[in-house]
C-alpha cells in the first residue's frame, strides 16, 4: 500500500464532493485503487502561472489541466473583471490550438465567462495565438484567453491570459488575479452557459488580421524578388496552416511548398518527436523537401504559431538551422536599417530583448543609436515595455527561444508576421546575390561573432521539482568563481535583485521584477545563465561566448573555436 501524505489525501477527498460531477468522482475512486502514486502527482500542488501562462498535463487533479482547474481560473478572472471594470459591458475573446481537448476547453471557458454575464467572442475553430492578441484589441475586449501548450508534448494543454493592451498578464494584474483564483472554492464555479452571450468569430477577423500582418511585415520587396524566392513551409500539424500560407500569398509570394504530411492539424503530432521548431528533428521533413525542390529558405512554426524556426543555405550551399538568437539578429538589423533608410530614427526608438538572449542585440542596436531594453524571459515583458514607454517607438523585439514581434499591432511573439519578414529579408538578399547566412556573417564581421547554446535538463514529478529547486539553492550558496579558467567578474541574481561586481565586491540593484534566474559573466566575455523553466519540468543553462571577426574568411575557424569554448564551459560545469 502506497502512503499518501494527509494534506494530499485531503485534496483528493475534496474532489469526491458534489462540486464535481459523478464521472470525475468515479475516475478518482478507480485511480485510488489502481494508481495511487499517479494520483499523488496529480494533487500534490496547484498548477501555477509561469512565463507563458498556465501549462500542464491533462487529467484529473489540482496539478492537471481539466474542466475544473480551467473553470476555477475563469471564475476568478470573471470576478476580477467585474471588480476592475464596474458598470462596463465586459467582453473577452477566446482562441485555441490543435491540441486534444482544446476546442472542448475553449467552450468550457466561454461557458463560465457567459454564466458570469460576460460577452464572449469565441473563434469557431483553431487559430494562431497572435491572432487572439490582435482580435482582442480589434474587438475592444477587456481580456483574452488562448487554450494552448505551445510546443509541449501531446499530453499537455494550457491557458494563457491576455489583457486589454493585447499582451499577456503582467504585474500587478497577474498577482491580483491569482489571489482571486486562490480564494475560490471549486463549488463557486458557474458552468451553466448563457449562449446568448457567446458569439462565434472566424473569417471576419481572419481577413483583418492577415491584412495587418501583410502591412506590417512587407518592406518594398520587388515583385520579381518575391517570385524568385523558393520557400518551404511546415505548420508541424499546428494552427499556422490557417494563416501563414494565406499571408505569404497575399504578400505576393507564389513559390511556396508546403510539407503536406504535416499540413493537417493533429494534437498527436504524428510525424515528429516534438512539435518544437527549436529541435532539428522537427524540421527534418521540411529540410528534405527543400533539398528536393532546391528551396532557398525553410520555415516551421510551433503548434500555436507564435514561434518559428528558420533554415537557410550556408556557404557550402547546405541547409542549416539558425538558432533563435541568429534569427532575431537578422530581423532586428533589417528593421533598424529600414527605419534608418526612412530617416525615422531620432533617439526615441527602442528594441526589446530578454536577459537570456544574445548580448549581440545591445551591440547591434547601439550601432543604430537605438536603445535595447532588456526584460525577463517571456514576451509579456516585451509587451509591457511598449505599455511602460508609450511616447517611444517600438521597432521590434525577440528572444532566444525562436520568438519575434514586428511592431506592436500584435503584442506577443508572432510567427505569422515574422515568417513574412524572414521571407522579405531572404528575397531582398537573394536579389542582391546573397543568402541570409552570408548576411548574418557580414553582421558578425561588423559587430563581433557571438555564439550561443542552450542546455536543458528535464526533471519530472515531485522529486524533479525539488531537485531543480536545490540546484538553484546550491548555485546561490556556492557561486562559481571561475568558468573554464576565466574569472567570474559579475553575478546577477534576479531573485534577490542584486548585481555583484566580484572584482571590487560592490553591489547594484537590478530594477526589473524578481525572477529565479542567475547569470554569471566572466573575464573573457562569456555569459552563463541558469533558469528553471516556467512552462516545463526543466532547468535551463544558457551559454554565450564571443570574439572579434576580422573578415568573412575568418568565420569558420573562429566559429569552431567558440564551439570548443562552449564545450569546455559545459564540461567545467559538469553539464
């Protein structure tokens, strides 16, 4: 007999009450008999809001995504909306992706909002996450919800909350809403829909969003250059199939090859191990197609279409995957050059990035006399920058995890517009006899060669969560003094909001919200960041190194040296 802690057993028993339907209660009783250890995992804590909303495995329990955990979130959010906007006609927008149960969960959320007297705009079928951000502002809603688990495995789903500006929840609203949710009992959830308050939306919003994406992602590329660019695209069984091909076509790109085996939305993601464009395996079929049709560029998007992976031809004409930092540098430089050429840079513009992304972003923007504002991981912080600095022009923003945002018509990472932007850059480069890869190397020659690598350690379950917690405690209590023979000169602790200069033992305050992140900087310019994931059972290590690049012919040798330096850093850290 497996022992279950009394506090967990109390949680389990609370689900065997009339607040929960008979089917749920019977499943719990069966699981107590057949899989008590699994039930303990399902109930040992409440699902928490992380960097990308609430994400978790679907199933019964407080630590799972289900009708009741989503219903409780939505009831708490409904209460908060009523308190925050008294005497207003409240409106929300809801979208969902291709995952199992997403459509059902979308209707559950709509039902709860409507039962609380709130008008709901519910997409009739799956749609990209950036379209929800756009629709929220377009329809003048108070908030929005997307049911998605992004690139997580098939057993996951999630719940992202967006606010009036179209960006995800940030302080103080996030903490206040979480407190409202935590005060609730499951018996207080109103599940009985008022269908008169639920309005289905679809093509009427699609057309406006796609036209806006074309407007914001197009940059005077010649028609002949567009027609000459050979594009391969894969939606990886996700939502982008509803918007990306239409956007490319509307912008004038006629030479687009779609990976047919991955066109159909499917929550099992049957042709990939993981529907994550960061993983080379996910783009394998698209790369194979590009080799067959001699593609110039390959683009793959994650299931909810907020992130994109880009593949280009290198100096040997072989297809190689750009990492998120490289894609971000190319896109940012292109946008900055457009603004510069149009004479619009006047010291009142900024670009957004994150603390774990490449330091090259700050070097690049400085060359254009544009500020690079740095925030925590997650695009909600870049959206918050736009809100916090309303008199400044936001040019664009990105993060290392393959997300980018063009302007502020969408206030979240947007793989629809970013796919078009990538094609614009590639088409203009090809018209000049260059590839995107050569364009990137030119930037390295001008600004320095930066190389990054991400290492993720997966630690599942109760024990895994404790292990990750202990790893961060150990890193704080026993900070690194040197890495690979290079002295640590600065340590930034975002949980304590302190940056320490280890050479003179002085400290400065970090003026951004607290987060469980540690970053080490060494004498040779290396940067090592440690951060538990907010959406997956992982602890992540972000390594960045750099050197000067004298000319293009220097690139291969210098890049290999940086790769070896990263290998040595990982070995020194036992990773």
